[in-house]
C-alpha cells in the first residue's frame, strides 16, 4: 500500500499560510524578519505542536519540527525549504516545500511508522537574500563565515541592524553549524520556477544539479555637473557607463556563455535629478552557471566588460562580489529514491537542472541531498502570478513522503 499525505489538511494549511504576507494581487510579501515572516514562522511551529511534533529554533533562527526516532541518538533526515519570500513573490516558492515537509511528518506519524532516523521539517532563514542569501542553510552546514557576514548581499548595515532588532548575533549564526555525521540527508520539494515540466507535460522533476550564482555591486563614478551648461563632450556621465554595462552583460553572456544567465536587477542613479548629469550609478548584478569554473570565467568576463564601459565614458568603476553560491550536484541515491516514489504513484518524471538557487545546494556540500520539482504554470515565479496546480502540489508531497520513507529505511 502506497503511503499518502492528507491533501485536505495540507490545503487548509496552505491557504492559512498564504494569508500571512498575502497581497491583494494574490502574491506574497514575506521578506526576512518582516512581521509576516515572523507570523508565518510562529504559525509553522504552532502547527507542529498541534500535531504533537517537537519544535526547535537554532541560533540562526532556522525553525524546525521533529518526529524523533525510537533511538534518540539516531541521525536526522532533513526535509524543508524556506518561508521567506522576495519582495513581491508568489504563494508557492519555498512555502510549498516547508508545508509538504510538515505534512510528511504528520503522515508518517499518522501511519505509526517506526523509522530508524528522525524526520525534521525545517524552515531555513533568509533563503532569498534580503540579508545574505541561504543564510540559515549556510549556517547549519557551516559554510557561513565572518567574511560572508562582512560583505553580505543585502548590505552590512542592514544585516547588523536587523540582527540587533530581532535578537540574533553573528556569533550565534556561526555557531548554528550542525555536525554532518548527525544528518542522514536532505530532501527539498520546490516549484520548478521555469517552464520545462509544464512544456513536457511531466508530473515530477528530479533535479540533477543546482546552479551556482555570484552577486555583485557595481559602482560607476563620474562627475555630477549642471545638465544645462555642461557640453555633451565634456561629461563623465555615470549613467552611460551603467547603460552600456547592462547591454554589455547581455551581449557577453549570449555571445560567450550560452547556457549561463546574468541579470542587472537594480540601478540607482545619483543624484537622481532632471537637471544634474549623473555622477554615480550603483548597479546590482548577478550571474549564474552550473559549472564552478565557468562561473569563475563569467565573473571575470563581466568585470572586464564593466571596465571597458567605464573606459569608454571616462569613468571609474568598482565591482564588489557580495555573494557566491556554489553549483551543487544532487545525490544519486536520493535521485533514485525520488524516481522510485514517483513511479509507485504512477507519476511521470524527468531529470533537469535547477536554474534557481536553493537551500539544497548548501546542504549538498555536507550531506546527500536532492530536490523534487513540481510544475510552475507558465514558468512564472518570483511574482504574484506564480501558480502550481493543487494536484501537482499533492503529487509532490506524496513523492516527498515516499522518497523520505525510502531514504529513512535505507539509512
Ligand atoms: O535566486 C534564486 O534563485 C532563489 O529563488 N533564491
Ligand atoms: Mn525564490
Ligand atoms: Mn525558493
């Protein structure tokens, strides 16, 4: 008999969770340590307690529910994702994975299964990078360092003030490391956030590897001057360097790094007036590759392009890397468990890489890890229009359940 989750119970929880930080356009605004984020995390612990599960919050504010094994010294199989969202996100990114993990623990408990490992549903802190990016999973795996905290993607000042505001410390973040020998593995269910599964008409994605990415702050420096009295040929206009770089990023990647992606997601022009030639342009750029050496080469090529654009317009330019998330292959045994679980449910599967970053790429550095994808309607994500059919959500949860029990039993 194939074990299954309780879809109605999970649906009730899904709708309740989607109301926390829910926006009028059906999206989610639940950035790290926002009021809605705290509300959602407290709700998660309360749902666990209501199910008789143990709760735990570590010194990186990772929130966990635990179903212990008979042997208290048994290793732990981690299941989970993240409850934080991007500024204008969707209802499924991260949240579905945390909910399905909770539902798996409840289904195993309801079935009275005695497993040789503990199961832990975990909500990692700051996956989306309001402050750092994969902060909680990096902390748990020990990949977080003082160097990363010194120049985080969200800015050093914001990190310091937010940690103080919520009662966390850098020491605590660095002390949240868990001994990998206590872990039996990690499984993350997540929406694909791209169009591949939907286009293929496939139920379940078995993730082969998770893309690596690097984030940069890029600052072009020119001269702020009167926009009326400064001749065009006498200008050091920082906005021109920025504009050239945005187009140069696209040209460099499409011409020289097919299969990679790069994005300039934000440009701040200073002083930002009609009648002043821009003296400074601050850009936030990220680039991604499935291969670490290719990511190195991509970083260098884009830095070179920034310097070329600066030279063209007589500007200075500074690039500062504020984050690097290493590409990570998933574990073969975990992929096999996902395949087996999906097959037992009569679901179709395909292997694919993840173009999005995930906590699983941090966990993969220290313990056998894998990811289960479910289709995203139209491939849309990081937007209120993000949607996954409920049937696909239930399929994903049942595959997570089957794979988790298989991995738990096989030790
Ligand atoms: O940026 C990403 O790929 C992920 O959604 N944090
Ligand atoms: Mn995301
Ligand atoms: Mn996510």
